[in-house]
C-alpha cells in the first residue's frame, strides 16, 4: 500500500540517509487490500515520496507497477488496465521531472498484460527468476544514470 509506504518513508528512507531510493508500489492499492483507493491517490502517494526524497537530497528512481491480470485473493478486479493507467501517470511524472523511470511492465508482461508465467507462480508475486529479471532491468537503467 503506497499510503503505508508514504507513512513509513521518513523512518525507513530519510532517516537512513541513502544516496538513492527506488520506489515501486501500487499493486496492493489496485487490489484494494485496504479498501477502495483512486489511482490519483495512489499516484499522489508516489509523488509525495519522490518529493520528500528530493527535499532530503536523495536521488529518486521510479518504477512501473508489475503486470497483473487477476488477483487470486480478489477475483474480478480486472487490474491490467489500472496498472497500465497508473504506469502512464508515473512515467509522465518521471519524464516531466527528469527522474529515471524503470519499466518492468513492458519487459515482464504476457499477452494479457499479466505477469508472464515464467516470472511468477501466482500471477502477482515474482519468483526468484522474476526478481533476477527485475534486477537486470534495474541495473541496466542504473548503469545509464
């Protein structure tokens, strides 16, 4: 939940004084795990974390939400289009503010805009192979920064 990430951001990021923070969140919001939340609110939480980081001289990297076709624990949520819409918002913000954007979605999706089965066992959470793929995508992007 991006609201919980934002709530913990000062303690878990700012107080640790890292050089960089990589922000990836939104899947649990789209699944409405803590109740309905608009994409604008989710996006606002991500923007707030980015602004807090920048205000504290921490470089920001924003990531796309991973593909999701369905949630096993919340059927009929139809998350694929919501994920794509949120990713477009994040990417546009990143471009406008010259923040690196890591696009996991386009490289890890299947034909349904879900997480490709080679990277997951439950269609949502990455397996070790999924995390290895994410690491490769991230490290390639960080190498260009």
